[in-house]
C-alpha cells in the first residue's frame, strides 16, 4: 500500500520533535523507498540523522536534497551547521552565506552565519550578523552567546558580559557560564566570577578545569585556603591536567617562592610539553645563565611540537626573547619578541585595531573638559585621603612605587583595579564634553567602598593601574584629596619593556612598534595637561631612574607627598612579602638594581620605530 508523503513527513518531524529518532529514521527509509525524488524525503533523513548524532550521514542526506533543489536554504544551513561542528569552517561559511542569500532575515540562518564568521576570524562582521539575529529573535541564547564572544574579542568586555548574562538567563549553559566568568575576571569582578564558576560546577561537577578557574578567582580575593581546596578537587578529578600545576606555580610566584614555583612549572610541562605558559613561568622567575642553555633548547624544540595553540606559540617566543636577553644575544632576543608580538596581534588585536585618530580625539576631549574652571565648579563626593593612585605608562615603574609605599605599615596595596576604566565611560561623554556629576559623585563613593574592603584596616590604599592616567581628571574632581603619583621612565626603555612583556589582555596599542610610539606621545600630551591643572600637593611625579639610583632621597619625598610619617621599611621594597600579580613579580623581589636604565642602548641597531622616541 503506497504511503502518503505529506503525512509521513509530518509524522517523521513530529517524532523528531518528541525525541523518537529511531521512529523518524524508519519513516525516512519508507519515504526513500517510495519517494526518493522528493526533497523533503532527504530533509527528513538529514534531520533524523543529525539529531541522532550521525553527522556524516546527515551531511550526505542534505546534499542529496540539494541535488534535487540547490536553492534550498534549509539544506544549505543544515550542511553549514554540521560542517562547522566537524571542524571545516571555510566550507561551512560558504554554505551559510548561500543560505542567507536564499532566505534573508531568518534568525537560525543568521545565527549560524555569525558563528561561521567567528570561526573564520571575521569577528566584526560576525557581530553585525548576530546583532540582527538577536534583534529578530531576542530569546535565542545561542545568538546572544555568539555575540558575547564577538564583543570579547573586540575588547568590548562590558557588552560581552551583558550578552553572556542574557544567554544564561534564557538557557544556562556550562560553556557560556565559563566564558562569563572569564569576562568578570578581566573586569576585576572576582566575587561575581566566583558565583558564576560555582554555578557552572553545579552543572558539570566533574570539570577539573573549572575548579582551577574558580581557584584563580578565590586566590585573587585572597581566599587562599578555599583556592587550594579547589585545586585539590581538580587534581582528584584529573591528576594529569597541567593547568592544576600551572595554577599552583602561579600562586607560589605571586608569593615570591620561585624555587617551588619552578618545580610546579616543570610538573605542568611534564603533563603538557606544549604548554608555553609553563616555560614562560620558569623564564620569568629568574635570570638565565649559560648553564640554562639546555632549557633554551627545550623551548626551541617545543615550538616544533604538534598541538601548539596561539597562546603556546606566543608564550614560547616571548620566553625565548627573555632568555636571549638574559644571555646577551640581543639580535636573537628582538627577533623572538618580534615573532611573539606578531602572534599576539594576530590572535588578539586583529579584530580591535588601534585607532590613533580616536585616541587623539579622546585626549583632546579630556584636555578641554577637565580644566581648572571645571575643578573649581564641581562639588566633590568625598574629602577622604585614603586613595593613593599610581599612574603612568605600562612598565614605567608603577609596581616598584607600589612596593615601596605598601612597605609602610599604614598602606595597603590593592594592585591594579579596573574600576576607573569602566566607570569613566559611564560618567563622561567625551564627544559632547559633558560629565554626569551625580553619577561621578556616586562613583567616588563606590570607589572608596571598594578600597575599604581591600584595606585590611589600614588608612591608605594604593591602586596602581597605570591606565588610570586617562581618568585623572575625573578622579581628582570627585576625590580631591586623593594623592596621584605619576611614575616616569625613559620613553624608549618603557616602549621596549611593553614590547617585551606578554600581557594576557594586550591593550590595543601594543604589539606594533609604531602604535606604541603614537600612544606614548599622546600619553605625554595628556600628562602635561594634568601637570598644569592639578595642585602640586595632589599630583606628584617621580622618575623610575631616580628611585633606583638616588637611594633614600626620592623615596623620602614620595612618602612625604603621601602625608605619611617616615618608615625605614620603605627603603627595602624587596622585603615586602605582599602578593604581587603583575609581570614585575620577580623583579620587585630583588634588591633595587640599575640594569634596566638605558636598556635601549643594547638594542639600538634593532629599535626600528622606537628610535623616534629618542628625540
């Protein structure tokens, strides 16, 4: 007895909708026997196979549908989805684009197209596509999650957080929760990250890597016992996970216990020979000597191993650069740093390129907005003198200044807080050159609450985020008694140090010498403005070179500026055992040394664009 194609197809789709995939497969086989020339026969078979996990068979069935009707958007989209899952992003993108040409404004097709664009590296275009998808269907958790990934790569962390949160409100997903936690860590919101990682662990308690991530967030909050407990749980789940030993090594580094840290890094390398971060950890914990050449050879060999990620390659090139610098081979060092910066730019900055025109406009806006008249006419939110902000270029000596001041018994170090970078955006419209004064006052109060929670009961707290130099005007306006210390260093030495330092979230101007030069010049222009409009008893400048060559005198002036009584401990910052998390964590544990002064002369033949800063 012949079957009714419409009813059979409808029954097959209903079976798939109810999870009865074997029944759907049987109905497909009946249709294939009686009606192989109907497109919907092969569509039913493809959907049944895809939902049963038979990806390759599903692709063949959808291709059979295209043989009958090449302009079938559903078949094109299904093939794209399956090829993307199979790890063939370029071919998947071709089918996704064809599906979108055949049927525009379809959320499923737009969402898949966006994900294909992410996989092929076209993140800006992916964001545009996914924005259209979630506008058409706001309840699509996959679209919001994909959009969050785009924003993350583009450096729009607050937007990324919003999209990840939306996706997880619609349908909590383990992987999206992990990404949400990572954004929160980047934003310095560790308490929220702990809650998110704990939610992810409730979904998948056997994820050793998530226990490691939770450990990192707890450690940042100085909840050390809980952090170690999470590492123990991770090790009980998967004792071969290299991230466990890498994290333990990082904790030991932060505490200044470099020999034990090196042993943990070696264990991580044993578990994962391609783990570039572990090699970098060892190299950054000491100054290499000729006896370490075999270790250098191990790093060179690791670059030839299969399975290297982008981060692994970057870590290894930067590690080799540091090794050759220690060994005095500056030509090879620069070559490795060039390679490492190329990898980082390709992986992290290609989709959020440096915009010198925008930077200049933002600097112009701050100079015109935050003048002496503005400060006179704006009512402060607090008279507290608790904050000590240490600003400057990255790698200019801010960590050393923080180490000196936090050696004083009245000063607690909060490290690099991201508060102002995200708060200023909400309070200041640089394009229109206006400030939301109520929001600014509220920000000042919120900042003091944050410092109080990190103060350990001490009256003064340092925040050494170098990028706070952008927000100096807003900070002084709402907290006029905050001390602001500007650390200065030879611009070429600073530029080289930025170029030689591997940062997990590289700023958009890094990795390209010309961009670093442009940023440096704009930074100097803004700092010259702050110097002219802020009172001398609230804005203090100290040269890194003076701190490491002139001994007690500049340190006394620094302590006096902060309104503190003199304490001899400030002369011995290497004895300060507080946790240090910046790239300078090894250097600040050493007695003050002068080898970083005029370092650029060793690299003079290889400076390239940096030579412009010699003027």
